[in-house]
């Protein structure tokens, strides 16, 4: 019973970690989009960066 409890707890922690990592990636992407938008407004040209694509979804 103790093993099953610990396995369930570990699975919950893994799910929490994956959720937080996904949220961090989403926020990083949104920040890059904002920076690109304001760069274009300020300088009138688009930011020349190749990583402006959304992060790939992980299973």
C-alpha cells in the first residue's frame, strides 16, 4: 500500500512539473511576441529572429 501511495504521489508531482513547464514555455513565447511587437512599433521593422514560432507541444 505504501508503494502504491508513493507511486501515485510521484505521478502527481510529474503532472504538476509538466504543467508548470508548459506554462513557462507559453509565457516565454508570449514575451517574445510582445517584444517583437514593440520592436516593430518603435523601429518600424520586424525583429529578425528565427525562434518566433510557438514551442512544439510535448506529449
